């Protein structure tokens, strides 16, 4: 008990000094616990006008997992002293955890306007700008973060995702490869690389990253799905069906796998199964163009031309430039016109 009282006294002596106390001198977050929370509660009661006490309390509460209480404490510190960039940065982080993205963005921008220039602020701004689809600003901030610390695989991953959002897969690939070089178990980077290679129709490279990860996590639905996509495009439809079925068994809301099952079953001329899985996909995502295309094709094959025409028109209402639907819609209209012509001529005889 004597040691506890001594520890609390030392802690109080440091934290209650005044607002000139530098937060950078605080102990690392992992050192905080119940004793520190007891001490800071005493400090905020004894020195209620010292903003650093409420800032410190927010940090301790954050470390203990009390996110909403942390938000209230740091908001109090900001209300008392609006000129500290680190306060606004921490406020922004608590807003993010409480799903208040716009408030987080405003707090982070305030921290920046006060001259705060830290790795943590650059990373947070990069994430927030990406959410706001301000991709160039996101890229500038993640580049600043990497200039401060170029060995963080998470930030190379962030840069890769930003570059993908900017439709620059070639540069994104380099950032993602760097992320994996720094952390070979970086599953999100592997997934992003697999997507790049699948989009390029480079199924061999895609399967390299897919197989590496499935060796470690054989039931990972994302990698199982991606492997199914790769196999379905390399003449291995039966194996692809098995993988997609495993995905939807493990997760009945994994809509893309239902859609792919419809596509692959159509390719195998199993039209009833194709229609069933395409409809299941559309129950989960009403604007899944690929599932709608499957239904149009199945209806056409089964001579339900007017039903097929309606499906094509629904697709084109969503995306008038979708090439398969544009071509097949035109062809079907020609077929219907020809059938009408034949029907009219036969009825005239």
C-alpha cells in the first residue's frame, strides 16, 4: 500500500504541473492501468482547470478500452485549450472509433492547421481523405508518412490501396509488394495483389499469392473465392464450383460467390442451377450486373425472349456501356424482330 501511495503521488506530481507539460514525455500507453486511472481522477478533481489532466485521462481511458469515456475527456481538454494540435489529433482518433467520420476529419484538419506534423496525423489524414474519395490528398499524406518512416508495411499497404482507388494498379503493385517484403504474412496486401493479377487476367501470378495464403489459412473465404475465379477462367470449372460452394456454405451472405456460381453453371449449360444461384445473388445485391446477365442468358437459351429482353434492359439502365449486355441486347432484338417477321408471314398465308 505504501508503494501504491508513493506511485500515485509521483504520478500526480508530474501530471498536475501545468499546461506547459509536454504530452511527448508521457509514459507509453501500455504502461497505463487502474492505478494511473485512480491518480488522474484525483488530479482532475484537484486541478479541474488543467487541460493536460483531461488529455491524460483520455489517453488512459482509451488504453483501457473505454472509447466513449475517452472521447468525453479529450473533448473537455479541447474545450479548455483549443490550441494544442495533439489534443485535436487524439480527438479525431476517438471520433473515428465512435464512427463519427466527418467530426474526425474536422478535428484532424484542425490539428494540421495548428502546425502538428506527426506520422500519426499523416496516417489518419490519409485514411480520412481516402474515405472522402479525395485520393490525391490521401496520397500526399501517406507519402509524408512514408518519408517519416519508410519501414512500416501498413503504410505501404495504405499507399497501394490509395493508388488502386486512383486507378493506378501498376504503381499500387509496387507498394503492395513492398508491404509484403516488410511483412510476408500481410494478408490484405496479398489479397490486393491477387485482385490486381485477376483483373489483368494474370491467373498464374494471382494463384501464387492465393495458394501461399490458403496454405496458412485454408478456410479464408476471400482467398477461396479468388482461387475459384482464377480456376473458372483457366478451364477448371468443376473445381471452381466446389470452391464457390464452400464459400457460400461458410458464409451465406457472400454475394459474389453466388453470382460466380450462376456464371459457371451457365457455362456448363446447367441452366436451372445457374438461374437459382443468380437469383440468390440478386437477393443479396439487387444491382449485381453479372447475376442479371446470367438470368438474361438463361432466359434466352430457354426461349423466354421477352424475359431475357427485360433483364438486358435492366442491366443497361444501370450501366448503358456494359459491353456484353449491349451486344447481346442488340442481337436479341434482332432475333425477336426476325421471329415477328416469320410469324407475320406465316399468318398471312
